[in-house]
């Protein structure tokens, strides 16, 4: 794995919805997993997410999934805007 993690500016609303209140260092795969879990939860009938929040999570998942394959396996350090 590469040395230093890539620092990503993640929307504070997304971090809050995922329960990642502090700065975290995690892999792209872990971040995608957090987003997928939130997307599934947002589609449940008694979801705690609003439609706007569900759309925000889905759009972030699409953005991250569109990363080049070489990005996977690298660490990212989430950082609030």
C-alpha cells in the first residue's frame, strides 16, 4: 500500500449521516461500505434519512465508485470542509 493517505474533503453532512464525526483514516473500500450501508438504510420504510439526505448519500457513492481502479487499496483521510 502507498505511504501517505490521500486527504479527501468530504461534505460535513455526509460525514454526519455516516456517523463519522471526527477525522478518520480509512480505505476507499471501507468508505464505500459505509455509503452502501447508509443507502440501504435510507431506502427502508422507517428511515431516519430525508429524501434529500438519501440523494446526497447516493450521489457521494456514485462519485466515489467512479474513482479509477488504482484508487482502490489506497487509504483516504476524511476531513471536514
